[in-house]
C-alpha cells in the first residue's frame, strides 16, 4: 500500500483518492481511539471506489490470472483414494450384482443393475473421500498478519435485523481486540422489499453505529436483479476498489475475529490465493430436528470436510458464506451472466457459489477449503419442512449447473464439484427408482410363472437364478460403507474435547445412535420430497425467492398432515402389497415403510423446542459449543438486547423525531427520476394529503407505497406531521 492511514469513517468527507491504492494489501496505521465518534453525522455508504467486474462468457477463454498450479503429491494421493477408490467400489458393486442376477437378465434386471451400481458407487465414493482426509496437510498461518483492507459483507433479505446485526457487532468487538479495527469495515447489503423489514434494518444499523468500533455501512437495493449474487456483485462494482479482501457472511453466520485475522494473513502471504472457505459449525439449534443435524455435523462433519479439502487441494469449492475472498480476483473473474431461457434452468444462476469458485480456478487462482479454521458458525433450519423449502432452492440451483459444467477452461476437479452437487439431489429419485424396480421384480417373480423353455426346440430348461446370500453380503457392505465413517468419528472422539462436551463416551454413543435412528426414519421422507422437487424442476416449476426461516415453530397437525399424507398413503399401500405377496421381504423394507407411515408424527415432534430442551438437559446431542459457548456468540446475545427494534417500527418512526432522523441518514441521496418510476411515491403523497391521522394514512397505502414513504425523507416528514 503506497499511502498510510486508516480507512475513512462513515460519513467522512475524505475523497476516494485519500484511500490506499486498491489491490496492494499494504500497510496501515494503527486504528483510531475507541473514543473517537466513528459515525457522527455519517451517510449510509462511503465514497464509491468502482471496480470493473466484466460479465463472464462461458464459451470464451478465461481471463489471465496467476500461473497454472500443479497439485502436490498429497493431493494427488488423496484424489487417487477418493476417485480411484470410488471407481473401484462401483466396479465391484456392479460385478457382484451381476453375479446376484446371473443368467438371462430381463430388461428390469438390467435397470436394477445400473441403478444399484450408481447408488453403491455413491456410498463408496463418500467413504473413500473421508479416507482421503488422512492425506490432508495442516494449513499454516504466517507470522506476518499483513495489512489488507477487509470488508465484512452481509447480504440480508427480510431477516431479523437485530439478530443478524448482533453477530456483526460481536465480531467487530473481536476484530478490535485482534488489532484489525483500523482496516476493517462492515457492509450490510439489503435486498429487503417489505417496508417493516426495511425500517427495522435502518433502526438496528443506527443503534449499531453508535457503539461499533469499526465503520458500519448500509445499502438497500431497489433493483433485486441477480438475487444474492447480484447484491454482492453490485457492492464489488461500486465499492470493491476500497478493499483488498472481503468476508461474506449469511444473515445467521459469523466467524471469530481470530479466524478472520488468520485468513487475512494466509491470503496476504499467497498472492495466488483468491478464496478461503471455512467449514461452518452449526450452532443455536433448539428443536430436536435442528439438534440432530447440528450434532451430526459436529461429530461427522470435520472428517468429511477434511476429506474434501484433501482431494480438492487448491481447486476447492465455495459454499456462499463464511469465506474470505480476494476482491480483485473476484471482480476480474466472477461477473455472472444470466443463463438463456426461462427459470428453472435459465435466468439467474441460483447456486452461484460453485460457479464462482470454478471461474476463479479456471483463471489460475487458488480456491482452498481450510478445514482447520473451526471458529466459524452458522444456524440450521429448525424443522424438516423448513429444510425442504431451503433444499428446493438448492436443488434448482444445482441442476442449473448442468448448463455450465461444460464451460471452457473449467478444471476437471471443478466439474467434479458440479457433478457431486447434482448427484446429492438426483440420488433421491435414483434410490426411489431402484426401490420401485426391486418391488416390480419381486411382484413379477411371485405372480408370473417362469418360462423354462423360452426358445423353440430348446433341449435344456433355463432356470431363473438369484443369489440371495451374495445379495445379503452386498447389503452388508453398503451398510458398512455408510456406518464406518460414523463409527470411526465417534471412536476418534475418545480423549478429545468432543467426548467431554458430550458428557462422556456413553452419552456420545447414545447421541450417535439416536441420530442414526432418526435419520433412518427421515431418509425415506426426504427421498420422496427431493424426488418431487426434481420432478417439479424438470417440468418447469421455478422455486422463486423467499426469505429463509431461521426460527421455526411447531407446525400444527393440519400442516404436517397436508404435507405428509402422500407419504403415509404410499407407505401403507406398499406395506399391504408386500404383506400379501411376500411377507419375508418386509424385514428389508421396514425402516423405509416405518419412516413413511410415521412421517407426520416425526415431522411434528422433531419440530418441538420443548423436546429439544429436554434432550439438552438430559445431555443428549450436546456439542462442545453448547458446553462452552464461543465468545463471539455470547457477546452477540448482549448486542441483540441492545439492538432490539420496536414491535411496531413504523409507528415509532412517526412519533420519534430522533429515530426518524437516524432512519433518514441511511437513505440514499435523492436523484432526479422520471415520474413513471415514482408512481408509488406520488400515490403515497396524494393519500397522505387526504388522511387525517398517521394510522389512517398507513391504512391507505399498499406495500409499494409504504416502501416509498419510508424511502423519501420529504414524504416521511409530511406523514409524521399528521396527528397520531
């Protein structure tokens, strides 16, 4: 960096030329005193520092980046174990199933052979990927912390403003303790369109600015093109030149200040490193469902993440949040185009993170999953139904990757990430199809008399063959491949903090058993839900863009029955058919049928926060972060109480002059706009003019007009002047 000095504070009149040169990551002076008023009289955003972010062409040559990188010996070995081992297990599964069905195979048997080989191979690859983690090298943090300018970016969309901003406030305190306050800033990027959510955001930001030791900026878009990816891209294009690195957070995620300091140092020490992804730890689960997912992620997740990191090497993936990105590289490589055609396969790229990682990598930048950075946290969907809504959007985004997987310049590892992402959803209909074909073959064997002489003048009969013993061994092998990584993870916890946090090995094993049973019951329901989602996507249904549910409530019996009656119906039908045709087969299908028939009960009870608290008090499904809450999460609770917004923010805005002034400070400066684009504001002004009270005026306004009211200070003052 060629110029010294701290970053301008919010509202500082310092022009963009006073900022250090972008992209250099050079030195900075010590942060100002904490007593200095950082935001007094400040505007919503700093001076713009534009950065060119060209839209990428998937058919054109990639932009020039760092030199092409060769994988290390450890990465090559990990890839041989993961992909070579997965291919070997797939071939063995195919061969053994061929022997099970040996003889003259019918058409359905060929279908079963293919479907079984895919599912067996998927399980085998997952096992080998975990084993590959043994090759992972421990990343190192250099002693030189660097002095890059850092933006903490949090896109929000109809979120609980006080909850989200409290995480940032706690993180800001830790950054000050780490000595990063002089070169870090917070940027809240709002896409909210609901008037009350918008006002809640501005009031929370105003309160946060009063005490936050680092600058806090706020920008709300009126054009929501590109969704989250478009939100971040606009930030990069308008203010990207102000920063060297940016940390992208979700509205329910946070990292410790120490982790951000380590990531910044690692990135500063390696000029070719463009993205560092952490493995977020799930925290804050209250319901049984959230606690089970949280427990499984904490116990089994590190081994899975370490395996992915081992075979990915410098060709890792991006999960959209809890990651640090080199701004210059991101701007140069990651301008996303809209895909041709209509949604769900055309339009905005929804799972943009995978694509951005592949674009960085095709230009020669390093993308890395640093599995050792553990102080990275996020929330979890509270119920099975909430998770299904979120996965619907992910499924559409991952299937969109089929449109870009053949892009020019993508590495084979990037394409492998795409394939794995697609298969993570497509495996559900494949598994369902395998079950249906197996049932059809069973019914055919029972109901249809075998034809022993299918050809004329055949001297010897063709005996139907099926090797049940070999089939049992294949089933046992599949179960072993599924369970062994979990067993190893539990055993590896002995003598480690995870065992102590869980209340001892006995309770840890009990939690693992509970997780296994509940996951077994949920799996067939998830299979049918995801299969339906894939079917809807293939027939052209778009998922839309809804805000995410962070804090759920136990659904009523009416709700769970409306969502799960079809699962119960098919469970009962299949149970009756198998009981009539071949009762002996029920032992193999009982876990699936039990999950389907009990799905309303399981869905409702696992959404209970009361049962979640009971499990916590009983020491079941407890994670280390619950026994010893991370400091950043503890501090966020205190900040949440300070940043709590009024229950009726609109009414408070009208009656409190100070609040209204704080809100107005965070509005963008007025611009001349054609009357056609200001129709909601014009209509709101006319309705305010004829209203006799503030509450009556609000009742007159539709959502677009309310949004216009809260977006224009002149309208706000006219409305506030009315009697209550």
